[in-house]
């Protein structure tokens, strides 16, 4: 999590850390099983990347329990269009308005288990369960099959760096119900061009030449996409404020 501190002021980071610790405490007290996924999990195994979001994965049956706990402690949250429960750090600074720091929770895909998460220390909290590289690859392949093509590069990078066991990745993906994630994994392993019908953006066609990009080239491309996404997010936020 050191990479976060490079991009954030002390005040914002303190609030983010305190919110994280508070939520972890609630999850433990209520015996809500969870695992950390997304960029934070990626950064535990691969070269770290900056992020403004810590992603959790919980079971569908625990969602109602989590909502009740948050309401009981008067912690505001929303459900975003991606069916994620989002808790944002409360702060009136311009920095926060442009790039809010958030904790987000998404429901575990059908058929997927937490599959022996790896305990890590995050923000001084010991033994935080982090998804294994194999589970991360499976989740990203699933995301690509559902139309989120930028996740292809996350899965690709973990496999290129040999951080995940390919056979275990395949086994985890096999457990997913009603998905084409196995086709995405096969595309990464073979280097063949891939097209998924559900993808309707410029990155839908992923050519084999992408697989021979250097780590620096891929990370630079991801940084550009991240900045573009943050700008779209900022514009959306401004439009929402104008309509109030």
C-alpha cells in the first residue's frame, strides 16, 4: 500500500486508513467472509500500481448483513451501476471531489469460492485475506467475457510474470458457472486473436502482438486508460452535481 501514499495527502490517507480499519473490524465482528481483489491484490504480487479504490469480494448472502451494519453505524454507501456497494471517504477537498477514495464490495460470482486466500498486511492490519493470483486471473477473465476488455491486460500480466499457476487458473475458471472465461484464458495462453460478442468497444479485438509488449509498455497503456477513466468519472460527477 506504499504506492497509495505517494499520490495522496496525509489527511486523505489517514481518513482512508481509518475507514478501512473500521470496515475490517465490522466484517470481523459480524463474521462476514471477504477477500481483497482488484488493483490492491494485484499490487501484492506484481509491480504496484496507484489506485483510489480497495475492492472487496463477499458472498451474496452477506450483502444484506453488510448493509445493515453500515446503516447501524450511519456509514453512507451507494450501489453503483456495476452492482458494487461503494463507501467513499468523506472529505470536502477539491482532491477528493475529483478523485474520491473508496472501498467497494462486489458479489462473489456463482461457483467461485474464496479458494484459500493469502493473508497480507494492509494499512497496518495483519492477516487481511487477499485473493490468490489464480483467483484474480479467473475474475479478470470473467470480466473480459462480460465486456470489460481492459481486464484482459491484468490477467495477461500476471500470467506473463509467471505469478499464477496456469493449471490452477484453469481449475478456478472451470468452477465458474455460465461463463466464457475459459475462452479468454485460452486466448492469453495461445496468443490468438480473440473476439467476445459481449464486448462493444475499441479494445474488443485483442491481437497476439499485444502478448509481446514489454511490461513498461503495458503499464503505460494501463496508466493512460486509468487517467481517461478518472476524467470520465470526474465529468460524470460534475454533471450529477449540476442536476441537483
